[in-house]
């Protein structure tokens, strides 16, 4: 996934340069097939302006909220408790 993002940004910038246009955040954003967060576009543009290349950008999946994690853990505990009770009833 990260190489796709980096490649999409590189292609957008290269197509603008090939047309003789100065890449900007708005122009890059308009060339992208999938929307990306503005900070990623800004980072790519800044890097391209300083070193003429787009850095490798990795997409990080957002962490679940504490409430969602707690709910998942509670469900797991309930499931494990039920399995433990079944095993104890078989042996007892």
C-alpha cells in the first residue's frame, strides 16, 4: 500500500512537471485518483522541492479506541470463560 501512495504522488508531480507546471498542493491533489490527507501531500511536495524525489510514505491504520479494545477484550474473556466451563463440566 505504501508504494502505491508514493507512486501516485510521484506520478502526479512528474505529470505536472512534464506539462511545465510548478507542482503545488492543490495541483497534486487534483491529479490523485484517491484522496490523501493534506499533510502527506505537503510532505511529498516539500521533499520533492528539496531533493527532487518523493519520500516513501507509509499508510498507518488507525488504532482502535480504548472503548473498542475493551469491548473486544470483554467479549474474548466471556468466550474463554464459557469454553473453560464446558471443559470443567466434561471432566467433573
